[in-house]
C-alpha cells in the first residue's frame, strides 16, 4: 500500500493519538531557533501539530502533506492566523515556488517517504539561499524487525 493510502486509512486514529499528547512540546523544537516573521514550510505536516507550534511562535507557515484526510483534520482546528495547508507530494513539491522559505521542518516523516533524493532536492529548491532544514526521524530501534534482546546478566539490550 502506498504511503498516501496508508495514512488516509489511519488518519482519524493518528490525529486522536497526536492530539492526546499535544501538551508535550515536540523534541524538534530543541533544534529550531527563533522563527518570528520567518516563512516556514512544515513538510509532511500531518494533522498540523508542528505547523501550529511554528505559527504560535510567529512564523508564517505552509503545511504540506500528501494525505487529504490528515489535512482536513489540520484545517478543522481553529488556529492562530498564519497557516496555509497544501496537499502535495514531498518528493516534488510541485505546488510550491522556488526559494520562498526561510526554513523547512519535517517531523517524523522522512522514514515514510520512499525517494529521499527527490525529497531533499525539493526541499533545497523551495528554500531561499542560506535557508535551514530541521528534521527528525524515528530511531531505528522502532523498525518493525527490531526488538529487545535479553542478555546473560538479565538486562535488556
Ligand atoms: C508519522 S506522520 C508525521 C506527521 C507530522 N509531521 C507530525 O509530527 O505529527 C508522517 C506524515 O508523512 C506524510 N507523508 C507521507 N508520505 C508523504 C509524501 N510523499 N509527501 C507528503 N507527505 C507525506 C503522511 O501523510 C503523514 O502525515
């Protein structure tokens, strides 16, 4: 199943999960500095958690995601002004013009996107020269085939 359809299928559940944890400040903010008055693209924005955080900190935000249903959830929240949501594929960002963003964020999504070269090229294209890109990915221990090993001393590794 393609990524788009995978997220469409779990969009309601995923939105509920994220919003139940919304009080927790996403770790990615440790890496992002001052965004006041900056134009920021939140790539693979999902239901909009990071986009909302950025807008609350004074950024003008474009949230991009491939899932129509997650974008509908994102738009359904009465938000501070300054966020526009766009449906697009991160592997091309055809809807976005060149060199328009000061920064791009991508929280916990690159591991879901098949063509990383195309995604990196698209991010580079939409950033202004000297712009920044901050992303986080899931730790490899969360991969489906990963697990814990019981060691001889009884501890887990
Ligand atoms: C684990 S969720 C993370 C969502 C959001 N960044 C967050 O922090 O809650 C991964 C997101 O990547 C999006 N996605 C997957 N493939 C994509 C693609 N090719 N282009 C744009 N978004 C994509 C999914 O629709 C989903 O919203």
